[in-house]
C-alpha cells in the first residue's frame, strides 16, 4: 500500500524546454505502464483529474467545446474558461489553461503509454512547472496503479521537500534561476 509519507520523487528527468521567439514551452515526457485508454481517462475525466491534476474541471475534457478549469490550492480560487481545441481519443488533447496552451500526446508503448505534455509557460516559472508536473505525473501513475497517494499540488507541493529539490534540479538543467521562497 502506497502512502504520501513514503513518497519521494526520483531525480529530475524527462523534461526539456523549447524556445520559439519569446514563447517558452516545457516538454515533459513520462513512460507509464498503463494503456492509452486508461491514461486518457485520467487526463480528461473530472473524477480522475481531482485525484492528481493542479486543476479541477467542470466537465469531461475529452470533447471539443468550453470547460471551466479551477486552479487547486491557489490563495484565491482562479477559474479559467478554456476551449478544448483538439480531442482525438485516446491520443491527442489540446486546450488552454490560464492563457497557456497545453498539448497532451499519448503514444502506445508496449502495454503502456508514452505521455508527452507541451505546456507554454513563462521562463521564470518553467522549472517550477517541471517540478509540479513531475509530481503530478507520479501521483497519476500511482492512482492508475490502484495505489493512490492523494493530490499534491500548489502550496502543498511547494512545501514538500521533494518539490524543492526537483525545482532546483530542473532550474540547473534548463539554465534558469530558481527563485527562492
């Protein structure tokens, strides 16, 4: 049985940054031992997102149209209306969140899935984003394996020793300064 007390994320890995003009994009790749259909449900269905993602959704994200995404753990609740731009189950999902574009690609990998997330993000926060998604993907992986440890996002994640270490490691990898808190 997994528990949050025993969870410690591995080393910073599987992330890179891309720069196009003034736009910075975080690219996070994670190999999961779960089939694409199962991962698709985790990234689209509100009841699954509530267990691991940094936001809640008012509807299933697996179809085109408008959804409201509410940031979890922010000092004041932030609700962003988003447009689902692409939803090709179970391989591609694109939408914006708080003015930032997110693209999720799921590729079959044997019995599992290679999950790739592109998230355009301000350069000053890109290492924070990498650390946050790293932990979110760990939590999702455990949830899909039937060993949930509970959502770990926002200020809760930032107080977590593993997040602090990841933030510094990703900042070094990306060549950006890790802001101190």
